[in-house]
C-alpha cells in the first residue's frame, strides 16, 4: 500500500512539472482546449514514467546493495 502513495506523489510531481512547462511555454497558445488538455495529460504520463523508472531503479539498487552489505558484514 505504501507504493500507491509513492506513485501518486511521483505523478503529482510529474503533473506539476508539466503544468509549469505549459505555463512558461512561449509558443502561441492553441485555440483548442482539448488539444492543450491532451498534451498536458500525455506529457505528464511521460514524465511520470521517467520519474518512476528512475525512482524504482535507485530503490531496488540500494535495496540490493543493503542486502549484500548486511550479508557480508553480518
């Protein structure tokens, strides 16, 4: 259950970064709100995937290193 809150937090960070990027975008805004909404949803999912991959690769790497060090020095 702990991972659900971690994933929600990661998605919140991804959505925040996406909204910040859309806010500071200097291109001419599109007239269609559906297009802008779809762009924000897709970009937030891409950022979520990247952040999740980075987080869990570091998480499992450090968990494995901790297990190895505990076996070696225990």
